[in-house]
């Protein structure tokens, strides 16, 4: 590969995508260095101790159709357990009204009703590349107001949009919403009845990047922010605060918004620049409340709940496999943007008490991560506003010696761990193929 260069490949970003890419490149005989701005690996996968357990405060689930993620977990010896969903769920959509119990999952109930079949057909068209560009001029919110007269159904779809993209439906391109769901091969469509059961990882999804990094050893350099990338034609120069490194190729294993902090020369193509500029990072605060007992299970509930309005938008059971009782709570979009570290934990407990009763008001331990304020993630998920896709925005590569990875660059399952692996393995294969 390299001739006079110091390295074959420099990978910028030690999240799941960057570490998988580096691992595949090393297996192919490449000399690789991974540079990470944080003082830890994992990117948007993060494990945090709370009470007697360690919990995922970033991405955490495997679901049906994610073959690459399952294979990676098996390769690394990371087990999976089914997400607990036994019992009823809760829906609260009235500001002052009591929460309503559902016999199962909210989106399973929607699918059984087949009342949003039109949306499933549109998702299938977008996944097949058959979506009209006019859909990009609409926001999801505008389409819902025009085409879905039932207020309850509109609310359910809005909850799904907020939980998937951390965005209000009016902020997100209808086409982007449909295209990203279509890229899951139907598994991400909650309206067609094919949703798969989620599984969690043991000891957590954060174990995946930790084990990849351990195997890469001193090829991974932490606390090293990249300031500039210069493709000279004969090689690539990567400038950090303390050094200039040289390689034959560089991989940007980053969210598009994170690439805004790196000066790239020559400038990336207009489509990539448009994606960097237009991408709307979704603010998310993920919280874990630890308790003495899993009272929701005692009451025949799954721990799954959806609220709109309210600071907390959703909850799920987060009990550890070894029995530490906990609920995970998600704050997204406008609620996450307004999050206050000092006062909001009490508001979270109040929302949990509204759903589950007085027992939920006093957790024994509480932990959270504010992804919207994370300087290197710029939010947890990414979406495009109306008009961006039809204007050509695309986070893709390669461009000369500069390659693009990260989950947003995936062809399948963008926004998921599966997508991070998809983009990583395709990028590594392209580089190794020369």
C-alpha cells in the first residue's frame, strides 16, 4: 500500500465504525492509526456505573435483520439477552389526564390496526429508491397534518419520529424519514407488523468498542483532536494539536456534524459539504433510574411507556441481567435541548411517578448523558430538514484519498450500530482493494 508514507490508513474516530474499520484493515495487512478526540473509545456507545449496575447510556439494542452486528458480537464474545417487554405498556398523551394502559407495545397495536398502511407503502417505496423528490419538500409533520386526520394516530407517529430521530416531525424531511426507515429492509417500519424483538448485550453495547480497542492496542490514540486533513494527491496529511501524521488514506469515521470542526483540503464535494451543513443532530438525554425492586414488573408492566407532552418521552426496562432493577428514560428534541443538569433529574422522577406511581419518585441512583451537549457527538442521531436530500446532500465517500464511514454513511441501517459496521466494512474493503 504505502510507499514513503508513515502509515497506510489513519482512521479519525474511535467509535464503533472507526474501530471496526481499523480492525478489518489491520486484518488485511494495513498499517493503521486510530485518532480519537475523547479520552475514551466508543463514540455514541457509553457504559456508566449507577448503583450496583453498569448501564448503556448510548446505543444498546440489536434487532432482527442486523446480521453484521450479531456476527461482530459473536466474534468478540459478547452475549445477547432479550429486552424485557413482558406485560402491558403505558401511553400518556393528555397533559392532565391519567396514563392509559395498553395490552402490549404501542407500535404493535398500531400495526394490528393497519391504520397507517399508506405510510408503510411509502417506506417500502423509499427503500426501493422509488420515492418522488417532491416528498423531500414536505416535512413529516406537514404530511401528517394533511393526510392523517386522526389526532391520536398523528401523535403516535410523532412519538415514533421523536424517539427515532430526536426531532419534531416538522423539522424532518418526509423523504429522509421514509428513506432511513426503508434502509432497514422493513425491520424499522413500526407500522407494518414486522417489528422484531430487541436484544441487549451483556455486559452492554459499550463492551463492543472496548474489546475492539483492546485488540488494536497502541494503534488507538486517545485525547487527540484532528484539526485539519490535507489530501496532497500523493498522500494525506492529518494535523492534530501536537503532530502532523502522514498516510496513504484517511477515514472520517464521524457524524457529519463532527466533521464541521475539521478543515479539509481540497474541499469535499458539494454533496458531502451539503450533508455536513444541513444535517440536524438530534439532541437526546438518556437517563437511568435505579431502584430497590422492579415494581413495574410486580404490577404486570413491561416498563415501556410513551409520553407526549412531558419532559420524558419514553421509558423501557433497563434491569441488568444480574438483577439490578432500573428504568431507562429518554428525553429528546426540544426537551433535551432545554435540559438542565441541576434541576431536570427531579422532573424526570416526577414523570416516572406519573407513569408508575409513588415508587418511581425516589430512585436509589440516577445517571444520565446529555448527547446534545457532547462536544464530539453533537447529538445522538442525525436527520435532514426538508429540501436537503433533493439538493443533493449525501454523507458518502470515497473522495480521492479521503473516505467516509460512520453510521450516517451506511447503505443499510443508517443511524444504528448495524449501519456503523456496514459503513466500516465497506470502507475497509474498498481501501484494501486499492
